[in-house]
């Protein structure tokens, strides 16, 4: 697939959502005339946007930072990758797509269950990068391998791995799968296409200083590839845009019932913060 990247200014990318990777582009309610997301990295401590400069946040322990929202009737993502990546040019392109998807296709283009509008910070602190989720991710990997070898989908082991988690672990993982799986699938497809081996190698060493928990993102790509075959891309992405979780769709595709979710809403405005 094409890169769909246009250099807008120094340290800036203008991202259009590729309809081949995300079939629900027509649902995005862009705030202004531009149907692109401006993704900006800081220069000399400032994010230089087409609507004025914004100060960069103070470095937080060498961590990468991501901020996004609406600014001057434009969807904007502010990213700071100064903590280092293994392949700066590819990482910038990939992460720009991933974060642009969050703000455009999800926040401005999809319904969201109320339970996924926010998450308790304590859960993120406790479970980000946790090894407790590895058995579930391994089952997703096994499902894709079964399809690749001509086998059939079966869900008992996947459901077993899910229910083996503690309640707060499931709450954290449900939230992360809802938000991260579609964005990761989109970024992978728009950047790597069918070359999943190169994507996995890239993801496993994306950030300098550690990539704990990268399996969550790889599992999201694998789930999307399974759903491509089980439902067809347009059908499952239509369901996601209606507020369904890719994990819940995966359970349904393998013959199991999914958890009950609450009311789904559209986000009307996301202030850049």
C-alpha cells in the first residue's frame, strides 16, 4: 500500500486515513475542511503547527509522549520520540499512522462503549507490560497458525486464557484491546501490508530501552488477519466502528459468546491536551 504521507513542515507529517486498510473512512467527522491528521514532533522545545506553536512537555523519565485532539479545527497528534527508536524514519511513519487512527477513526469516527472512555491510572501502572496476558496472546497466535495450515477456528482455549485472568487484569486488557488493536492493525497494514514478519521484527524492538508488552500489539494484528478471513474486512471494521471490540468479534468468529458491553456513544469534540 502507498505511504499516504505528505511532508507538511519540519518534523511534521500529514496523514490521510487509507480506505484500503480502514474501510470506514466515510464515518470520520472531520472538524474542518482538512481530511488529514497533522502529526508533529517538537523542535527546540516547541511543536510548530499550522495554527501556532505549542510548548512541548517536559521530559518524563526518558519516556516517549503522545498527545492528540482537535486544535484550530484540525486533528493534531503531538509525538515526542526523543527517547529513541530503533529505526527513526520508519518508527515515525508507523507511529504517526497509529496515533492518527486513534484520533480520526476512533475518536472522530466510531462509537465507543462508556466503559472504555477512560481507565483507572492504577491499572495502567500495574499491568502495562505484564506477562499475565501472554497465554491469551499465544492463543490468538495459535488461531492464526491454525488458519494458515488449513485448520478450523476453535475458541475454548482462548476463552480459558481470558477467564483465567483476574477481574482487574481483564478490565485493563479489555480497554487496551478495544483501543490498541484497531489502531495497530491499521498502522501495520498501511505501513507493511502483507509483510507481517518484518512488522513483527520491527515491533519487537521499536523503542530503545525496552519493548515490554509488544505482544499485545502483535496480537491485534493477528486478530485482524483472522477476522479478515472469518468475516471480511468491511464487515468486521463496520462492527468496530459501531463500537464492538475486535476481541469480542474474535470470540464470536470462533464460536463463543462475548462479554456484555454497555451503552456506546460518539465523541463530539476532543480537546488537544
